[in-house]
C-alpha cells in the first residue's frame, strides 16, 4: 500500500483541510500564509504530494493547531508511539535563544535511557 494512502495519513490531511475550512480560508488564503501557491495546497490536501516534518510544522502553525498534539494523535493512530512514555526536554542553553531546541526522548527504550543516563554522569564528573 502506498504510504500516502495510509488511513492515518488520509486522516491527517482531512484534519488539516477541515481546520482550513473551519477558519473560512480558501486554499489560496492558506497558500499566502505558507508563502506557497494555491496548487501546492491543493496537491497536499488531495494527497498527491507528501508533507515532510518541517512543512507539517508550518501547516499546523498557519492553521493555529498544536503540532505536538496533532503528531501524538497521528503516531497513536499508527500504533508506534507509546502514550505516556515520552518526555520533551529542552537544553538550558537553548531557552535563551529565540528558537528553542526541543528533543523528544522515548524513555521506554532501554538503550536510549541508559545512553542518556551515562551522558549525564559524564557531565557531572
């Protein structure tokens, strides 16, 4: 099955289009906010063009949606994101910059948890 026809992806596109319609925007209106032409928006909404991670973020921000909440819904639908077993951490240095660096840590994975722990121990020494 083509991944752009996966049920979860089709549901995501429906959510994005529904929000655009709820805001009363045309495809051209959304295109202006994204600094993209109307045909680009149409291709995304019909599934003939894929959305990458950065474009997903831009769309959610333009549509006034929470990108992390929508991503959690998407990952839960795919069955590959264990609910309640992730945490979002920001580094101290990044909170001072205009754009904060965010890393998502999956605490359910033992190798990642031990690597993170050993890295913290090295910093303390």
